[in-house]
């Protein structure tokens, strides 16, 4: 019995190592993909959408999706639900609060990542030909905090 438990524990450890290796490999692949896209397609895609934003059939649809992807809708609805069930269903309350804390953590992390990297917004490229990363660790400048957000 002890021998079987030990083998099962070793098998679980090996599986965890495989999962971690796969996660690291996936992250590296995504970073390489993002780097290649930044240097090959980013400007041309930005110019295309700037020139054709009103001609695109789905422009309004994507604006609605963008608005619905804002985190305040999820935080507010989870907080209201959690308030309503806090005394009756403690398990659901805990899960809802977990969602709220996760959304807050991701939002704060994304904000500081945008601030640290300082990527110029597309509007700066279109108006002033500023493109790239300009980190400014002294002040928060919204014009240099462009980065894919959590709801994209």
C-alpha cells in the first residue's frame, strides 16, 4: 500500500513538471509571436483600422463588445450577487468574492504593466508618428499606456 502511494506521488510530480514545462514553452511561444507581430504587422494593422473604422460592418458591434468587456460590469454584478447570497449560500459568496479579487488583481497588474512599458497609443502614431515604448516611471501618462487590455 505504501509502495503504491509513493509511486502515485512520483507520477503526480512528473505530471506537474510536464505541465510546468508546457506552460513555460507556451509563454515563450506567445512572447516570440508578440515580438514578431510587433515588428511586422502592428503598424499596418493600426493604419488599416484607422483608415477604415467607419467602413467596417462590425465596428459598432465591436464597440459594444469592448464596452461589455469592461471589468466594472463583472465586479458590480458579482458584488451585488454576493451581497444577496452572503447569508444563505456561503460557498457561492466565497466564489463570487474570489472572482472580484481576481478581476481587481488582473486590473491592477495590467495597469502597472502598461505604466512600466509605456507603449505609445495608436493615436500618437497617427497624429505625431510616435511609435514604440517610452517608459516614464515618474508620472502616469495615459497617452503612453497602450497595451492589450484584459477584455480584448
